[in-house]
C-alpha cells in the first residue's frame, strides 16, 4: 500500500492561519494550526520555528522551544531564523551556554552565505547578515558594507537606510550619517521615529540653530502633495531637541490644519503662545477655540479639562471634562488626582472629593502608595485651610477687650 504524500498546500494554508492567529494574540489557535502544518509537512522549518518562538516568548517553555528550533534546523539546515532564535536562548536564558550561542551565530552566518550564493540579488539575505554583524559580531564596518549592498539592490529598503545612518554616526562619519538619514526620511516620509532619530543625531553633533535648519530642510524636501507628514511629531522634535519654538508653532499649526480635531496639536500651539512667546491674550483666544472641539478620547477630555481649569478658570466645565475622561479611562491616576484637586482647591466640594477618592480605591487595583499619599495630602491641606479660615472668622467677630 503506497504512502500518502504530505500535502504542501494544506501545510502552507495551516501555517498562514496559525500566523494570523499568532499575530492576533490568539495563541492557542496558533499552536493548533502550526502543529497541523507540521503534521501535513514534517520538514516545514517555518512551522517548527514559529511554534518554538511562541512557546518560548509566551509560555516560557524553554526546553520545548529548543527542541523545536533544532527540528527546524534538521528540516532545513539553511533556515537562518532557527539558528538565530536558538542562539538567543543559549545567550540569554536559564540554560545559558555562550560557546554554543557563538557556534550557532556562526552557523547562521554560514546559512546567509549559502542563501546569498543561491540568490545573489535578494536584498533580504544581505540585510539579515548585516544585522548579524551589527548585533552579535559587533562588526560595524562589515555591517555598513552589507547594508549598502541592500540599498544598491533596493534603494527604498528603509531599515537598511536607517541602520546605515546610525552606524556611520557611531563611527563618527557624520557627513555620511546625515546623507543616509536624509535618504531614509525622503524615501519613507511617514515614519515618525526616523524624524526623531535624525533630530537626536543633529542635536548631538551640531548647534541647535544649525541643526534646526538642516532638520527643516529635510522635512521640507519630504513634504510633497502625496506625502502626509507627521506634522505634530515634527513640531515636538523642533521644540524638544532644538528649542525652536517659532518653527514648532508653525508645524503645530500645520498639524491642526491637516486635522482640525487634533486637540493635542491645538493645545501645543496655544501653550507656545502662552509660555514661550508670552502672547497671553492670543493664547487665551486659542484656548477658547479649543474647548469648542468635540473630544473623542480620554486624553482629549483631560486636555480640555486642564485648559478650563488652569487657563480659563471655568471650573464647572473642567469638572464635566474630567468626569468624561474618567468614564473613558477609569484607571487613570492623574485624572483622579486632578479632579480631587479641582473639588478641594477650586470648588470647595468636599463631599464629591470623598466620593471620587472612594471610587479610586475601588477601581484601581494596584494603587501606587506614593500617589495615594499625594491624594491624602490634598485632603490634609484642604482641612488645614478650612481650620485656618474658621479661626480667622472667629477672630474677626471677637469683641474688643474693654
């Protein structure tokens, strides 16, 4: 009787369903489908590898993971991710074995050499080998050479551009670093952390004024009709890294124009007017405009509450927004604190403050002891102030001695 051949199409299908379940954090279903994939195709290395990775990272089953990674390597000796995962376990886990980890990283290196030989125009193999030199062998120059080969094969390979920029910066090759940061942003203008990394680099190596100008030059080149830039984050970096408040204000305004309901951008712009540029009346008009925007999130409601409380002195309106924020995020320490402070310091609502404190102790399971102390200090200060007021009143009505 002939043996039934493994059905590769079913194995692939089961693997893909397992991958989707894995990414959706439906781990039990992922395990079932990875196992089904292995059953249909016993030499399918990715299924062993993904199952091993899941068991190690989610269920902390180190030994089972080791066995599965070894099976992946047996199934396909050129399957690089299994070497990497197994090496990582021997490098960092409770069964630490540095020599074994080193051997596995070397084996991973050999598997990439083989992959490159078989597919010399596939940039992904060069990329993974470059990451190995960068992360494990600490050979920055070799990593840069390989990342540049990746970029040669695929000029829009964004992470290769970013890694090349960062490695050149580490080696003190600032012109080259700047060149690759610039390319990374121009070719991937929506990646927020690229702007952050570039801003951090410029801030570290140049004066704030020059750094800000160079940062803006790159931003303006990336800003085309087809690219929707992260204006608010760009504004954040201009303010945080370069202390360039005029241009930060300009980009907060652009963020607000791009999304008129972006409360965070509006408030940031108003704060610059108020605190940095000392245009208090103009800022007040801006705050008045902001509180007319309908808030969506807990954070939006909290921001509006803060504006009403600290900038416009509209305490009843502030209470409304704090309560809405609390409904959307009932475990927020800061919202509890702020509304209790509002009740005690601004509205003289002791009864409501006590209710909120009681609610806080019920809703927040793992209360921060220091935070609880701060809340108690609010109550103590309130009672102390009340006592002083009472004494002052009594003294005012005392009859003068004859």
